[in-house]
C-alpha cells in the first residue's frame, strides 16, 4: 500500500457519472416526466421532479406510479428513456469542462468509466457522442442489481477496469451519486448542478469542472488517501 508520505502520481482510473456531470439531461428527464404524468390526467411539478435527481430509474418509476402513472416499472423506464433519447438526438447539453477533462485523461492514458443509472442504451448513445471508444467501461442502471446510492455501480466499474477502487476518483453531481461513490471507497468530487450538495470530510466540492486538470484529480486522490490513513490509524 502507498503510504501518506508516498503520494500517488495519478489516479488508477476516473469514474464519471453522466446525467448532470457530463451532460445536463435533467431538464430532458423532467420534460418527459411531466408529459407522462399529465397523460394520466395528473400534475407533476418542478418540486416533484427534483426529488428524482440522481435516483435510480426503478425508484423513479415507482414514485411516478404513486403519482398516477398506470404502467409497469419497465414500461415507465422505456417511455422516459425513449423520450430523453429523442431530445438528445436534437442537442447534447454538455456540462462546462467535462469533455475537456475527459480529453486530458485519454491523452494521459488514464482509464475512464461511465457510471450512470440511465439505461445502458442511453449511456452508450452519450458515450458515442463524445467519441468512439472514449470510455473503457460503461455501467448502466440495467447492468447492476443495486442502484445508487448503493456502492455497487462504482465497485462494478472498478472491478471491470481491473483497478482498486481506493485508487479511483469518482465525479458526481447528486447526493445519491455522492453516497454511492463515497461508500464504494473512491476519492469523490461533487460538482453540484440542480441541487446543493452537503459538505463533509469524505469528499470535495468543486463549483465546476471548467479549467480542471489531471493534476487537480491527483490532488483529490492523495487527500482521500491521507484521510483514509489517518482514519485507520485512529482506530
């Protein structure tokens, strides 16, 4: 194990959330939710939609059922996914700095994974828009048994990359996603978008990815490692 006096010179891998982190598709999801709920004669407000930000699609579908959508969970997921994909075909709403940081990571030869609770077919569509073979691993919501905030999505990504999760940096925009990444053991960066994120010693918060570098990610990884070493020493 690398000690606190021997810092890492780079992350073993960087694990990316998608919605709200690489692309801001949340307005697309909200539009799809409103259309679906209203088709059943019910209403769906911005406040209703915000409670689903960062949540897994199965959980979101169950909430939409309680809001009056008379469809099975898989049907709700497919309806929402299809509508969001149609909007993505018109325009991909990139988040500031995300594509540039991804390009830096690829140039440095650092593996990257996409870890999203969107359906795999949507994740692959966004990944293809960035560039062919950009991501070494893509984990969609239908690839895991337990959705975020469970750690399984990030643990699965690290396992498929063949790297230790403790040497990975995860980038998230939601509280559900932060909880998933932190509990997996990854060094975690929160970049809030639609909702504020809670501060704490287990992660760092950045206002944006614009202008960030691999060096910045490495600093977060070493901060995380130092925190883990201190925590283990105090036990």
